[in-house]
């Protein structure tokens, strides 16, 4: 039996004649942070959406906690959450109301205590009763991250979670994620266009290009394999080869 | 079905209504305005009482019952649109929430709306025109239940179209129900329709409810045939549109359009 929490095998998604994801396979172990790197249109978002059950794969399988996502959607998604710079929460609700709805949706016990924890951890106290539409983009990013961590997920999918944050808050967020991983064994699939962040956060990285995995390994291994100075140089080389 | 997930969605919508004047107007202002306009028309028509007996009862009763159907449909489609406007569908469907639970929550919201609107209209009709909807008696309950079901059917059907065709189809949330109004025979009997349209009206459950209501008021005979037809048609259609909603949901997931509905 595999020790991987997430097992993706031969995953493919075609939209008509366009192949968004092409025969992608990877595992994520317990407490592991896997970086998903690639230029725009490489298939990162489609991979995320398939792992969240929002898009049906054309072929291949996604298993989490030993269960197949197609057959055990509810049981799996109960233990998975996500955050993205590109999503929001209902604007007409306050920060606290939004968190409370999410907590109820996942059937959380000690809802109030967990919301208080998140508000404290992500320094949202001053604006917890503010309407979501009045938040700055950085505050919104923190709220979506709080929403993702609130439900005690075992797998977290993060799409550019620090994109609109100032360096101080971004650093704090990374520290929180690493602490969560340390204390709860949280497994994370992480995308970012900040190469330093990817190197700092990821145990392993897979590089997607035109829907295919073109490189896989630790940041150091990938940099060495391509004979470049750092991950950013690798990114530029691969992206410009498209 | 997980009831806590249905409750979460219902609470999310109640939060919206708690501080939104336009949303409250939808429950109070529009039904009230409808009643005022139709009430005056009815008062005027009542001057011909000799030629059209029980005109007040027919028209105001029909208006209130039509609003039950209309608000029931709106309860479903507007709840879905709220999620599109808030770009919240991705948050919801990436959670353990199932499409059936989502539909169930919109149906609960629809019931809340129907109850609120019916109370507003019934009280206003009684205060301003001395009309009591309870003149129909206990038959009012199966009439309302059937109209709620018909509203759900049109609502789920419209929601599926919006999900499939995106925000461009949003206008259907307000207009679709009026496509059914002429063949629902709300304010006139089915027999006034041309024969081909009568055949279309016959397969519309709402038409049997309104026929039943008029029959009951005119003859006091129990509207058993009308209610049986309405209930039977409603159950068949409800099963069909729920199936179609799930099918559309899966098609959207396959095409990747579920996450882009609001774009």
C-alpha cells in the first residue's frame, strides 16, 4: 500500500481538440509540499480543478487517502480545501459570516473556536466584522486562506496564495503554512510565480509545459539538470522554448 | 443528503436578506404593488358583479396563487444567481456539497420566500379589499403545494439553462415563468384557449390548479380530478428536471464550464 496521500495517475484533459493536461502523474506524501510550476496555460489550473472535482478528467485517475475521487467525492473533499488569488467569497457577507458558512458547510465542531483561531493566526481581528466587499486585495487573499485552513484539511491546494500580499504578510503566511504542515501533517500542492518562494516552500517541484510534466525533482536537482543558475532561469528557458 | 450542508447554504442566503433592502423589496414591495394594481382592476370589474359573479374571489385568489408559483420559481433561480454574482460556485462545489444538497437548499429558500410573500399578499388583500384567501378553505393547502412544485420545476429547469449557457441566460430567471403564464390559465378558464393551445395547457400542472380553484369557487365541488392531474404531472416533471439538472451539472464539469459560469 502506498504512503502517498495524493496519487495522480496518467491524468489527461482535452477540451475538444485542445489538450490542457496530458498524461500527468505524481504523488504527494503526508506533510509534503509539492510545487507545481509552469507558464500560463501550462495546465496548472486545470489540474487543480480536476483535483477539486470541478472538472472531469478525460482519462486517468485521482486518488486521495486511498480513495478514488470520482467514486468518493464527498469523503475526499471533506478533507481537502483550496485557496487562490483568483477566487473570492460572497461580498455581501462579513468576514466572520463567510467563515461561519464555510465551517457549517464542512460540518465543523467548535466552529466559533476555530474561527477565532484563524482570525488570530491570520491577523484578521480588526476587520472580522467588515463586509467582504470592503476588503483590500491583500485582506481578501488572507480571508480565502483562512477559509482554506479553517476546515482542518489534510490536503491543501494553493494557487498563488501570496500573490497580492506585501512581503511582511507573505512571509507570515508562508510561516503559517509551514507550521501547519509541521503540526498537522498537512500536504500541500502549491503554485506560485515567485521562484524564490517556490524554492523556499517546496520539497519537490514538477514543471508543467503544454500540459505535460517536463521536469520533476527538488529545486536543486531541476536547476542542476538544466544547467542554469537558479529556478527562475530554468523557468525562463522552458517557458521560452514553447 | 447532509442536512448541515443544506442548512449552511440556507444560512448564507438568510445573511444576505438580513441587510439587503433590495432583496427585502423583492418579498414585500413587488407583491404589494401587484396586489394594489390588480386589486383596483378587480374593484372596477366588481361593478359588473351581475354579469361576472365572484369576480373578486376569482381574480385576487388567482393573483395570490400565481405569486406563489412565481416566487417559488424565483426562490430557486435567484439563489443560484446569487452564487454566480458572488463567484461562489467554485467554493461550493469544491466542498463536499452535492448538487442535490444545493438544490434542496434553494428549495428551502424558495419555501421561505413563498411563505413571506403569501403572508404579505394575504394580509394586504384582507386589509385593503376585505378579501380572505382562506375562502378556498383547506383545499388551499394542496393548491399551494402544487404551485410550489410547479415553481420548483420551472426554477430548476431555468437554473440548468443558466448553468449550461452562462450569465447570458440570466434574463431567463425573470422571464421564463411568464412563458408559462398564458398556458397556466391563471385568470381565465382553459376553455377560452384555442384547441391546440388547450392541449398544451392540459400538460401544464398549474393550469389544473387554477381550473380546480375556479371550479371549487363556482360549484363547491371537491377539485379531486384537477388536483390529481396537477400532482401527477408535477411529480413526473420534477423527477425529470432534477435528472436534467444533474446531467447538465456533469456536462458542465466535463466541459470545464462549471467554474466559468459567472464569467
